[in-house]
């Protein structure tokens, strides 16, 4: 899979992306906004383990954000099961060097359109932790609607936090 936008692309992960993942993902400012399954520190072994796992997803739903030269971030969905099988939760991160240039807003818009078209989904949500203003802004700019607050739903970095629920529904 590959979707190009300006100087960037969303594409399938490749096994040789591991060093770039370590370069950009090994950052506490990224880790503190993601699940603990995203490790910190982020080692080459972690990156290789992640790449082995994403290679086996069917359908493919976790992708790299990349320049022509290297991966600089990730974007992906966890597709629900049972009665939630037409819903997915979106997650994303970007190397800090590339923040605040509109890259993730573009990527979220494109992956949402891709998922509605190709993954048979009717709802895509994202649930940033309270205080994650950059992610909230990305979701607003990408046309997600605020649905509410899941109180004390997350325990991260020694603190109980609310999650802010944003979603887009297929028209
Ligand atoms: C969230 C993240 C992906 C944003 O990527 P990005 O490419 O920088 O996003 P964009 O440039 O498209 O948009 C960022 C917006 O947030 C705003 N923003 C950034 N930091 C902010 C802050 N501290 N307070 C308020 N707004 C802020 C930017 O000004 C921009 O909005 P604008 O276009 O209205 O000026 C990136 O910061 C990141 O990887 N964070 C760590 C991981 C994470 O939080 N993932 C999401 C989990 S839900």
C-alpha cells in the first residue's frame, strides 16, 4: 500500500525500517501519549518485533509515514471484534523533528478515507489522553467530532487520565 501526499507517503512497513523507528520512536514525549505497549526506551529488538507482527496483520491496517528516504512515524488502526467489527480505533505518532508542519493532519484524513473505502468500516475513533492538545487539534482539523470524555480511563506514567473521544462516521 502506498498513498503519496506532498513530500511524504503512507506506506506498508518494511523490515529495514527498524533503525528509523528507533531513531524517531525512542522519545518520551511520544511514549507518554501512547499505550504502554509502545516501549520506552525503544530498542532495535523492539522495532524488529513490531515489524514482524505488523507483517502478519490481515487486513493490513498499520502503516508507516515516510519520506522518500526513511520512515518518520506510524499510523494504524485496531479493528474491533464481534459487535464492534465495523469500528476501529486509530493511533499515530510522528518523529519530533517533523511536528507542526501539518503532516499528521494530512495522514489522518487520507488513512480515514482509505479505511472507509477498503476496510469495510463505518466508524473510526481516536481517544487522545487529556492534555494532548496537538492530537486533539489534528483530529479537529481532520474532521473528527468530539463525542465526550471517558473519565479516569487510562493510567499512564504514574497518573490516572481521562480520554477524549473523537470519531468520524462513514457518510
Ligand atoms: C500528535 C502528533 C502526531 C501531531 O503531529 P503533527 O504532524 O505535528 O500534527 P499537525 O502539524 O498536523 O497539527 C498539529 C496541530 O497541533 C497544534 N499544537 C501542537 N502543539 C500544541 C500545544 N501544545 N497546544 C496547542 N496546540 C498545539 C499545532 O499548532 C497544529 O495546529 P494548527 O495547524 O492549528 O496550528 C505528534 O505531536 C506526535 O507524534 N505526538 C506524540 C504521539 C501522539 O500524541 N499520538 C497521538 C495519540 S492519540
